[in-house]
């Protein structure tokens, strides 16, 4: 026994520093970090701009209460919603908390509590987000679940049409299911979702906790689809490594969260908001997003050339790429680590590639060479 709970299957590597895509362990061994802390370290480790922001803000003021006005939060909210149909934001500390807020907002706004979500989704570990998550293994042992959720097969238009009605408050989905195996929404299904939402006045909640803030090559992944969300949730990449989550919503929802209706002590903490502002200012630059798309194309080309098509297929967009294998990929993750490449799985047979958005083509070449050595 150790003095830490055993709730993570921890690997026996102790990482002590990082720079860009490279992390170093306590033995001085270097690794290419193609996990980026599970889509968190969007600008790479120790990016000079965010280090500077954090240093400067830490000398001014760390934390005030949300009882005081916050031009800093206001500015970040404006940056996140600019040139979208979304109009307002509130800040919290994690993905699951952003989703809790989304569920509460949808219930309060519609006066209904029936929410449709999808199998293989992942929305978090707190009671609302866990109930929304369509995976038995996440819910096992924690019942009874929060009422009102129904988990439909993803990309199944018939199942969707049979399930929606006047009682449906919201549909909640990931544009690309990250934890569930890097499964992208199909264009016909996205259209069917929009038709259902319009027909019954259903709110659309898009969980962009993993796909948001440039990860898929656009600011938000939904921008590449026909989906028009009423509510968007963010976390992971938003703080580039500093914990922060956000809920964005259309202006019709503005009045639903009045004073005292929802909140959190740490939400929108000055350190978190100042770092997130720097991250978003970098990532939302059109040239930066174009760079993510170019690197994605390059990564896919190199992987396609390196891996036998009979055994491996690629999924995903931007720098959220899944290599789907016919076999269990646990051993691959271990071998890659020995060779100096850090990877995360998605489910049992998908290798997930989530490099920092600042990864270089040379680093992509090195990672693909390691994968080729192991997989071919
Ligand atoms: C990681 C994740 C969450 C949960 O975020 P936490 O910050 O771990 O609570 C929710 N939704 C999606 C899509 C995620 O990938």
C-alpha cells in the first residue's frame, strides 16, 4: 500500500521537467510527450508566454472573490465567444464542473430534466456528468445515478428520432468522442441532431472539454459541422496546464443564471484567467490554427505511409488522432514509453495521439518512426 489512493493506474515514470513537446524524468531520460497531459498542455510545456503571464500575475493578485467585478473574466469571455453565436460565459475549475453547470442551466432554462447523451461518451466523474456519461464502467458501484439521462447509440439517426420528444430538455454530445475511442460525429447525424433540436425546441450542449481551443484545427470542433450549440463546455486545453473550465452559452440563456443561482469559489481565479487569456490569444490566431491543420495533415500522411492499412486505421481531426488497431494496444503504450514516446489509449484498441499544438514536423517524424518500429 502507498499513501495515495489507487484510483489511477500510474506508470512508473517520474517526470520532473518539460520544454515544448519534450519531458524529462528523474533519471534524465527524455520523452516526446504525445499526451500533453491528456489534451491539456496546448502550447507545450513551459511556453515562455504563459510562464511570463503567470509570473507577472502572481506578483499582482492571485485571487479575489466573484463578489467583485472582473474585467479579466469579461475579456476572456469576449475572446471565447467572439464571432460565434454564443454570448456569455462563466468560469469554473474542470471539465466535469463545466458539464454540471451545463446540465443545471439546461434544466433551469427549460423546466425539463430529460437529457439525451450517447454511448461511449465521456463527460466527467461528478454525479451529473457521470450520469451523462454513456459508459457502464464509469458508473459502476456509484448508483443510483442522477435521473433523467438516456444514452443513445452514437451516429444512429433512427435511435435519435425515436427518442426525441417534447419532454427532451437537451441533447449533449462530443463532436469527437475522445475517451470513448476517437469517434467523430457523422455529417448526416449532425444534421439529424439540428432537425430534432429545432423541431422540439431542444437545447444542444456540446462538450468541447477535449476538442475545444484549437485541438481539432479550429477554435471549436463544432465549427467543422452543421451543429449550432446553445451551450459549450471547455476545460483541458483552455488553461494550457493551469486548471480552468468554462461554460459558454447563447444570449437566450443569459437570464437563467441570475445572482445566487450557481457559482464556485475558485471559478475564474485571476491566475487561471490570465493564463487562459494568453493561451487563447495564441491559439485563436488564424495562422496558429492553420498550423494545427497543416501538422495534422502531415501526421496523418506519415502515419498512413508507415502503418499497414490492414491492421491500423486513423480517426479524428487536428491533433486529436486515434490509431485504431485490431489488437489491444496496452503493450504498445508500454513499448513506446521505453522508446521515449508517451501515448494514451482511448478504450482498449485505440492509440490516441495528443501532442501539444506546438509540436514540430521533426517531432512528428520521430514519433512516427518509434510507432513504426513497434507496430510494423
Ligand atoms: C476530460 C473530459 C471531461 C472531464 O474533465 P475533468 O477536467 O477531468 O473533470 C469531460 N468531457 C470530456 C469530453 C473530456 O474529455
